[in-house]
């Protein structure tokens, strides 16, 4: 097996791992939406980075990188605090899901 084949195999495994992660995120968001629609939970106006990480299961570094690049819009509150609107989180997750579907 050549170096190119090994590299392609590693890339395929990484892509499959990312697709599974995005699918898991989409499932969690869908469950949360169900709770919100049923009235079991009041919709928050903003989410902290920690709440985004907890709700989505996404790694903190991934969330912070998305905020830093502008892929996940956030409101600056103070020097280090960022707040994410739930609708912006939904749009970010939808874009991730579309990218994973297009890559598959």
C-alpha cells in the first residue's frame, strides 16, 4: 500500500468521524427543539460558550474557533465573554450538517 493510499484511508476515517459527530449534534438539537416546542423548557435568549459546548457536545476548541472565524456569530460581552444566540447556533449546526452531507 502506497503513501497516498494510507493518507486517503486516514482522511476517509477522519471524514467519517466528523460526519458522525455532526449527526450526533443534529440529533441533540432536534431533541432540544422538541423540548422547547412542548413548553417543557423556556427558550434562552443567549447561550454561553460553555452552554453551547454542553448542548451540542462539540469540543470547546471547535466552538471557540467557529466564533473566532465568524462561522458561529457571537455577541461580545466584556473582554473575554461571548454569547451565542440560539438561532445562530441552529444555523451553524445546519451549515455543518449540509457540509457533511455534501462531503459524503
